[in-house]
């Protein structure tokens, strides 16, 4: 035993730690100064009266009390965001899985198809695409022109109608399904072909094969995608800001857009920081619920669930 320790002592060199920390430095610096420090600062400001110009003044939980007791716009923004997430996430994942199943088969130019389907996820959240989307669904856009061709005359565009404006934002979100599709596609490649061969020998129909083999084997990736998409859904901002700016009548006012307004339109930074931490708590609750319930529906080959 002593000989083993002596050997480890001879092999260990203090300068090895220096090399390790140097390799870790870029991530560590980014974590400390671009995540941890802003997070701690934001937490502090959430308990202050701060408008970016004055000296922060501690006011305790007053910002949080104001949010939940007197701010009706906060309730509207929260409502819009919940509707967006609850509608968008299932539809985006379902569409991503459908396309992934199609692309999992042998086709000519398959790599080209995958690239085309993934491109919206790369450019979909950009300002330029949001401007184009606004033009398509605007008063003089392609959609309004097509409706007139078919004899449907609308006084207001889909973006100008409070009942349909959010649907346009949701459709744009569904269109950005590429990243989820690639994750599903990689998972489909990992399913053993012997399972499908055995099912076909037993005379199982395609629908039964999909729901009894494919879906259970994909549940870890469904779980992973579900968490990512819920987090991304609650953080929606660009589409709501560029396409409708929260209108009409706050029907597309997302939570993050309202948070932005409180900070940089009303200069109520302390209030917006409190809103930010409430959003963190909401996302954390959804994440914990998913992790607590995964044992009942997520299948792991290791037999953990």
C-alpha cells in the first residue's frame, strides 16, 4: 500500500494542476463573469428600487408583492406565455418526430432534406426572419392576398386580430422544429433493428410497432426535448417583439417581452429583476415535475425506470 502511494506521489506533479486550470479557464471565466455574477446582481436588484440611474434602495419583497397583487399586465403576459408553451411544445415535438420518422428511411438526397428541415432552427429566431414573417401575415402580405383570391375579404390581418395573432407566433415556433428533429433522428438510429424484425415476424402492424417499440425506445429523447422546448418556450421574445410588439391588445405579450419593457421602457430594473426570478422559479417547477414523473413514462435500457 505504501509503495502504491509512493508511486502516485512520484507521478503527481503540482504543475499538472496549473495546466488543468488553464484549460478550464475559458469556461470558468465565462461562468463567473457572464452567469454567476449577473445572476447574483439580478437577485440583489430584485429586492431594490432601482431605475438604472439612482442608487439601488432596498425595499424587501415589495417588487414581488406588486407583481402578484396590482399588476394585471403581468397576469396577461403570464397567460399568453403559458398558452404559447402548452400549445407550441406538443405540436413542435409531434411534428419533429413525424419528420424524423420519415427521414429515418432510405431516400435519395436524404442529407439534403435533413439540411433543409434543420435550417429554420438556425435562422428562425433571427430578426430578419421575424420581419419576413410579419410581412407574410400583414395587411398586404401573402396570406391576405391568397384569402382575397379565394373570395375571403378580411378587414384586419391575422396579426391585427387579437384572436389569431398568437396563432401566427405559434406557427412560427412550430416551423423551428429542426433541432428536435435531429435529436429524434439520432435516437431512431440507435433502436436495434432486431426489435423491428421480431415484431414483423410476429405479424405486428406498423401502428402497433410504432407505439409498442419506437415510442418507448424514444421516451428518453422525448423527455430531453420536452425540457429543452419548455425552457425555450418560456423565453420567447424576438417573435413577439418584432412581429407584433405584444399587440394587438396585449394578445401576444410574452413574459420576457413584458420583462424587457419594465426594464428598458419604464426603467424599473428592480421590478424586472423580480420578474426574471419568478420566471426562473416557474421553469424550475416544470423541470422538477418532469423529473419526478419520468419514472412512470420514460424507459431506460439500463432498467432504472
